[in-house]
C-alpha cells in the first residue's frame, strides 16, 4: 500500500459513544462479537485497529481474538472504503473479455491499487470473482450501478460522472 492511501484513524466522540452502546447491548450475549463487529463496521465504515481495541477492551477479550474474527469473515474490512465503491469482475467470462485491462485503467486513473482507497475518500477499488452478469462481460460496478460491456476507454468518463454528482472537479 502506498503512503498516500495510509490514513490515520479519525473516529469521533459520537461514534465512540455509539460503539460503547453497541458493546453494552451485546456484552452478555453468546456470540455477541459478530453483531458488535457488524454494527461497528456500520458506524465507522471499516474496522481499524483502534476500533478493534475498543471492542476487545469493552468485552474483556484479547485484541487477537477480535482480529481473528474480523479477518476470518470476508464481510469485514480492515481498510477504509470510499464513498463510491468500485468493483471490477475478474471472473472467467469478464477476464477473457478484458476486465483486467479495465482494472488497470481504474487503478491508473485513480492512482491507487485494488484494495485501496483514494486519499480524499471518494473511491475505493476491489476486484471480485463473479457478479453474475456474464452476458454483460466485462463488468464494472460502482456502488450498485452496473457497467456492462465496459472498456478501459470508458473508465474516465464513468468515474468523472460520480465526481460531477459530488460537485467536484477533476
């Protein structure tokens, strides 16, 4: 990960208060760590080490136990996600039609790699194995929007449309 995507944790007092309420609500519940992690990710958008430590302290368990659960399940993210989440399908149908080139174009345009978030928090990129839209291959998703039969040349225009909706300039 390059240094421009590393960001220090910026939780608020309100978020911490909300997390403490969640921990208290599930503290004595068997298997309570899972709903706490789910709600914590909802509060913060991801599960940074600082949040995991608060959970561990609040439950009286080790940080390694919290980390183990958070890294075992794919639903949890330890890195920040952008306001707009980009996913490029690298499943067989998409890959043979050039989705790897789409992923390269997105990474080049945003200046980050798959699994990272732009410094302004606007976009994050991930790849996936199949989105179930093989007839539209190659496919790129931005949030819930599906872009089928996508080409690398379309990437800039697609992403710029999200910046324009935000009132940003690129």
